[in-house]
């Protein structure tokens, strides 16, 4: 007996098979990193940290001079066939991570701001995960000089007790941002990415970007996603505290509290990640075909 499937169904199953075959050709650690990349993209959309814009990346666990990131696509729509391997040195696309037949110039257009990721990875060898978002809640602290965003809650020690630094393209020299280059706040060049990476402070894992959003570094992609969400929460708490206190700065965490709360971050990340995976798996919009192709029957 012959069973005829609709064309769309056939294409879906073919892609699923190709995904499994491709996944078997990469090291297990790369597959694991790519699974986290897709999950982080979907989770941050679910949590309203990113929308149609924003992106995440992870350093290649078998080659530290490379990183994985999707091409220019809304994070919620990312699948295995969106993932590209890039060079840290110059953010050049090497090829699709799970489709070796597509490489170099054939790779779909990448994010213009992939230099945020390449330059952070370049400057900080211990960083394994990067997030860039346009999270609205942090912008009040990026768009004025009077009040710095500081850690307000024990789940956001990544902000720091001394205030998250702010990157402002207006303050850059013309060597970094020439007059004949777009002044649209996007990080479109290595020079701009390098200037952003140099803005990080030892006290904070996040840089706020005036009129734009934030960039965040972390020792793992899961932690970067976790921190991104709780930085958003932290900004909300601080702004509400200022309003409730009649304009006075809320207490916030001191240096000792920031240091001590950071020691338990990994446990918090694991608990939150399990919850968030359960949530995104119930939403049809999100497809992590890599994780589902490796799940036991």
C-alpha cells in the first residue's frame, strides 16, 4: 500500500531527517552548544527580552576562534538551519553549522551587529556566551547620566554595585565612527564592536547602549540568557523604587552582596532553564529541531 503525504509534510520530514544526519556529523559539544543557542533564542523571546530584533551567540566549544550565531532572523524563528559558524577575528561567515554544502558567500545575510559578539569574544577569552537585546526596561538608565543601573535584586548580581557602564556613540572619536559612516547607533564595524567591548567594567557583565539596548557577556550562554532576563527585572525594580521613594535612589546591593549572590548563579540558572524549556516546548512558534532530534523515543 502506498501512502501519499502532502508536499509540505514531505518537506518537513525531509528536513527533520537532514537535521538528524547533520547533527551526527558535528562533535557532541558543538551540538550541545547549538541546542542551547536555539533554546536561548526562543526563551528570550518568550520572556520579552528580545522581539523581532536582538541576537545571542555562543563560542565554538571545539574551536575558540569561532562562534555560533544565527543569520539575520527573528530569534523566535531560529532553527538548526539558521545557525552559522563565524570567525571571531573578523565576524566572517564560515558556513552553516548543520549544512556543510552552504559556506562563504552562499551563507544567508548575517546580522549587521554581529561585531558586538565577535569583538566581545575577542577581548574576553573566558566569555562563552553573548546576548544583545533592545530591552525597553533598561533604556531609561542608558539615556541619561544622572542615575546608574545597579544590582537591586539577588538574581541580578551581573549588573554590579557600582553601576552598569553606558556606551554612547556620540562620545566616540571620528577614527572609530567617521562622519561618512552611518550614525544609526548600530554596531556595524569591528572598530565599533571593539569600542563597545572596551566599555565593560570589572564590576559589571552588561553594557547599556544609549538609545539602543544592551550587550551582555557571561561564562556560558545559559547564564547570559538568565542574566538578560533578570537585568530586565532589575531595571524595573530600580525605576519603581525611584518613583516610590520620591526620586531617591533605592538601596540596591552592596559589593559584598553582589559577590556573594553571584556564587549561587549556576544553581539558579539550572532551575530557571528547566522551567523555561518546559514553557517554550508548549508554544508551536518555537522549533528546536536539534534538541527534539536527540531526544529519546
